[in-house]
C-alpha cells in the first residue's frame, strides 16, 4: 500500500524537473542539427529525438495519448530522455439507469426496468479517469539496436473500497500499460509487457503504443460496446518493410472465461468446470493450457486509406473427475478494420470481428464457450462491429458519431435430466444477451493550448444503449439506458 504514494511523489518531483527543462528549452534555441529541412517527414524518426517542426499533436487527443513518436519536453537522464505524461481532470456522468457509478459502463448488465436499478438514474463526479505515464527513450548502439523505449501508464479505476464516495474518495491505483519497445533498424521491432492486444484496431501502421489504436473519441473508459480490445501481457514481433505494409505476430496472455451466471453447466461436472474458467472472481487461478496467438497485417496504400486484417487462435481445455482425460476445443476469430478520409478533416471508420470463442476480446460481453452434457466444449459464436464518422470542425472543435454492437449466438444443449444447458437456452437467465447495441455522439473542444505547458480540453459524450436477452421470461423484452459524460481535463505537456 505504501508503493503508490511513493511512486506518485516521485512522479510529481519528475514533473517539476520536466517543467523546469521545458522552460529552459523555450528560451534556448535548439541546435540547427535537430531541425530537419522544411517539409521533411517525421515518419520512422528516432523516438529519442524531439519531433521535427511540422504537424502538431492532435488538438483534441482521446483517452490514449502516447504514440510511437515521442512528443513534448524531456528531461535528460544520461543518454536517455524521460517524459512525464497523461492528464488530470474530472468527469461528470449521468445514466438513466443505475449500473455501477464508475466511468466505465457495464454494457452487458444494463438493468431491466422491472428491477430497482432499472427504475432509478445515477449521477456522479469522478476523477478516476485521470492518467499518469512515464516514458523513457534511449539509443541503444551497444546491442546494435536503433533505440529502446519503455512506457508505464496508470490510472485510478482500480479496486474501490465500499465507502469510497463517503469521505476521502480514495480510488485504487491501477496498472494500464507497462512495456518495453525495441527497434532494430527501420524494419523490425520487438515489444514485451502489458499493452493493447494486437486484435485492437490500429489507426495506421501496427504499433504497440496506445494512441496508435482506433479507440474512438468516447469519454466512457470502456469505449464503445462492440469495440475489440483488451490490455494484456504479451510478446510481440513487428516487421515494417515500408510505410505501406506491416505484419506483426503476438503471443498473449490467455484467459478462458464464461462470465457470471451466463452459461448453464451440465450436472455431471459443474463444480469442476467452474473451477477452471473465469467467472469474474477467479483472479489468476484459471489453469489455461497455452497463450493466445495473434497475427495481423496492415496496408496503407495512401494517407487517405487504411485497411488491416488479422485473427487470434485460442485453445480451451478442462478436465473432470476422475481426471484421467481432458476436453479440448480450438477457437478464436478474425477481424477486419478500415479507415477512409474522404476529405482532409473527415474520417470514416469500420470495424468487424467474428469468431467462435471470441467473447473475451469484445470486452468480455460474451462467454467464450458452453458445455455439452458430457462436459465437452462448444465455442460460442460472436460477432461485433463499430462504424463511425469523425469530423474536425475547426482547429479547436471535433465531433464524432458511432454505431456499434455485439451479436452472440445461442449455443445450448439438453442435459441428461432433460433441462437446457449452455448459453441462450429456453428458460435461461435474462442476463444471457442476444445482442447489445449502442449509438454514440461525441464532442471535443480545445479550450487552451500552449507550446510547453500543455492544454485544457472539454469532452462530451451522449449514448443510447440497448440489450436484448435470448430469453425474457415474464420480464421486459429488452433493457435500455441513456448515458451522458462531460469531462474537463488538463493534458500534461
């Protein structure tokens, strides 16, 4: 418990040093050698060097702020450059139903109107979305590498005590990203640590850095229902022979999961199965067989067009009494993402993912598998999508609109006693969703921006969310909610 305060104190001290270095840099012209010729591109530039004059960082950054190209003032630490980043501020949220209070919406658990949470709304102010990052970039000629970068990012959406909102609002410190990225020449890179999965849609070239992913302009810290993402420990290799082609392979931490109360289990072995799949409270106790393997290819034939495609292979495994044989099932899925810029300020995006056993990768909104009466495994087919348009209105204002969702196929069987088991069987709990859909609008306004002192930004999001169960019983045929977020934040320089 003492580590978080010590780390925060260290980061604040470093931030003061960075601010001091920024002030000195503002009054001392950089050597001419650091200024490239006019019009020279910075793509593929050494991240240990300051960015070239030219295109500025986005005037309205989203939730993810650190890209492959290092930006902002840095503190010299020997041959390395140290940067403190992130943002801090407050988010006001309103939901027409009471689904949890945090800045991340539980899309799959929107309350039904015939329940107490579905009959009351919620409103709250929170600073949990505030984010702090530490980045180090350094040349690495001793090992014949071009450069070595390390990135560590935290926020305050971790474990929260039951009385968090009563007096001190002591939100839990949480690890988001922690990875090292090594570049060899202009074509190869190697990354290891915790980062977004390679299944997450990229904006352009394949990169392990968080702001290089297409995460939308949503204020909700769970982004959009249907967006493919997760942050996981991984080892990744990327080959980038040109600006128009990338290929990457990632070996990622597995976790077979069936959700909490979503899957009816067979009477032969329910207790054994529950002990081997994550239902929301197993922590790190699930005995996974092997890592997930992901590969992806990205094409960027012109600056106005991007397309990428890839997939993940997963293997599910469990054993049941008398523990002499195992059940196995291969699952996974594929995804295709595209972006078109019909005009300079307009971006049209489309994302589609489909597969059997893909539930974990769509925000855990679907179970990965169901089970037959003998305990054997059946992967649950799942499809998700995101479509959207983002428009830069002016140098200070941008807007976005998205339609997204998840569709989950019923995968059920008859147990030896005649009852239904699996997912979505007749008479199942109305927690078993057939589909989840969300319509979202966003607005971002840059209030103030300075060269070396960061910027102030106002973001807003309005969404309509709806979920429909496979079996409603005597209850409502669907659950819906209106969501509104407003955020005021200061982006660190």
